C-alpha cells in the first residue's frame, strides 16, 4: 500500500448543512405526501450530504398527469423551435454559472473526484446547447414525384410524454444526454434520478424554472425504482422510456413497457476491450488504458476494464501500466489533484472484491492492488488500483461488469484472434484499437461488435456523435442527431392537389 499515491488531506471546505432535495412537479417543489425521506451518506467523508423526499405512487401519478397535460395542450410541443431552443440555451448558461455548486454535491454523494465532477457538469452545458441547435435544424422530407396532383410530406413530431430514468455514476451528465434532447423535440418529461445521487437532478429544477421552462414540461420525482420507476415504465400516459443502468434492470423495463408497446431506449452495461498491437504508440496506449480503467473510480459503463495485448509486448506493456497505476492519485475526492475517489457503497465494494478474490482462486495473478483499503481520515470505502493478468476468457472477472478500478489482461497472437477475443462478450458498448497501421485499425473498427470504436484514443466524446451499444449493451442511441430522433415520431402526409381522383364507385 505504501507504494501507491494516496492523498488524505481534508482541508477542502465542506457543506454547511445537508442539501434538502424535493420533488419538482408542475413547476412547484413538493414534499412526499406521506412525509418520507431518505439520507445519503458520503462514501468518502461519512457525512450526511443530502436528505431527499422519498416518492410514492402519489407523486409519480401527479408528475405523469402534469407532463401529460403539458404535452396535450401544446404549451411546449407546439412552440416554435426557436423558442424552445432559447430556453435550452438559457439552461446551459445557468448550468455553467452553477458548476461548482453542482460539482461539490455530486462529489460528496458519489465519491468521484471533484475535477471529474466539474468536467461532467461543465460539459453537460454543451449537450444542452447542441440539443438547442437540433431543435432549430430538424426537418422532414418532401416528395413531389408521386404524380402531378400529389404532394407527399414526411414530418417529425414529438413522441409525447417521456420517462427519463438515470443512474448514480454520472447523474448530471447522463441526465443531460437525455433530457435536453427530449425537450428539444417538444416532448414533456418525468425524471427519476438514482436515490443514491438525487441532488444535482433536484437542483436542476431551479435552473429550468429560471430559464422559463413552462410548468409541467419537466417533472422530477425522487425515490426508488419500486414504486417510482416501475410506475414510470408501465403507466398508460407515458409514451416512451429512456433508461441508463444495468442490463438486468433494462430487461425488466423492456418487459414491463411491452404491455403497452411503449418505445424503450436503453443504455446498459459494457465490458469494453482495448486491443494493443506491437506497432502502437505504447506510451500513449498505456496512459489511455490507465485513464480508461480508473476514471470515475472504474464505475463507468465505458470503462476499459479488459485489455487485449499482443503477446510479444505483453510483459513490457503490463509493467508500464502498473508503473502508471502506482502514480494515479487516489484519496480525498474533494481535492483537485485526486484522480480516483471512493466506491459508491459498501455493498458495491464487496462485489468488486468478490470478483478479484474469485479470479485469484482460479489462478489469476494480481500485479497490483487487489484489496479494499482505508484512507486516513476518510474511512474504508476505497479500493486499490488493481491490475490482474493470467486470466482466461471464461472467468467472471473477464466476462462480467465489475464496475470498479480493476483491469484484466488477455493476450493475442493475430488480428483475427484479437477481434475474436474483443467480440467474445454479451456486451457491445465500446472498443478500442491501438496501432500505427491504418489497415489494422480500419479492419478492427469494421469487425468490432460495439456501438463506438476508438482508434488510438479512449473515451473521447462529442455531442455531435451518437452513443449507444449493441447486443446486451442496449438499444437506441443517445446524443447526436440519432439520439435526438429517438424522441420523434415520423408521420407521412399525403395531399392530393385538385380534384383529379377517379371515382371508386361508378354511378349509373
């Protein structure tokens, strides 16, 4: 443990009192009808960060009713796109003005480093601005070749009321991958954040109100998946569900939403490979691998938790990654230099540790880490940066989403073997390839079964580029033009100009 880079200083200013998170329904903040609340204890600092209203069917029904009424009367859906865009741009401005307030709460609730929380909240503003631009530039098609007296027009209309369910690991970023695009399309929404990290979503209500979003267009209900989330996915007044979270819960949502044939968009788990060829820039590749597995404490659907390295360079490359891993700064998430913070819950920490212990028992070699640990003054909810080799493709630690700072190493001999190993997964969210040979990179990109493939980089993302997975990593897309179109229905208008239609019934 002494050869790791640990930062335990606690001099950063803390919250003066827990944040009070409340439901936001029909433009008003409300408590739960039964008065129930929940508390979030910081995984890194052990303090009460927030006290949140705990929703029931009462609040969920009210939020859905409000969103339905707001959609049906057209107060948002029938506004000119430039007016919707103006509100979204104002929200982006307000997010930027409140980045520090949002980031501190998110850091304390989730355990992630504050530098990453600042980046997440600041970057979210760009998603709102890009969604605003799509509101003004979306269009359909026209067909004037259907006959001299026929004009066909294809229009795109908002799908209706959308249930937005978000996870705990990137609460503000993932909300901003969904909500502004649904609003840009003219939809109205009911939002449920994770009960683990509810506060930044609740705080967004203030910004929406200040930006001039009409009451009822976005409603926020806090609470657990049962009853809040389950009602949001089955209610007859909801037209679409967009969910980010585990594959197991995504499958449950698909089944429950199927009874009413709601549209469902899912962004689920990943077991993402980076493949490193001998001719790669190994220094940059090792740095990207280290970033990819430890970013957000490894609690990231895009975590590159599985590297596949050519056997000729495997020993040297692993040594390089281990050396970099020792220099990764972990500890107090509120310090600007910290790169790896706390694990979100004790149960999740135990799950991570279980994967590591099981792999070791099966013969894997721990090159670094492999234990949960305590940080002076901050408690024991931390896990060492961990590198494991000597694994086999059938091990759970290689096949399942560990969701922690744990890297596994496989080796290959040929391009075909590397692609086979990369695709040997039930997931297909993202993948990466490292080589200076453009032919190698292009073939890998075309054959990799993943929604995003990075070449000589990792986790570069842009609002213009849609995100989503293949196989059990989900369905549908988020952000970009394709993510925006998830919230639109296509309607064909067939118009006969003049009275040239031949009668079907012949009159005598």
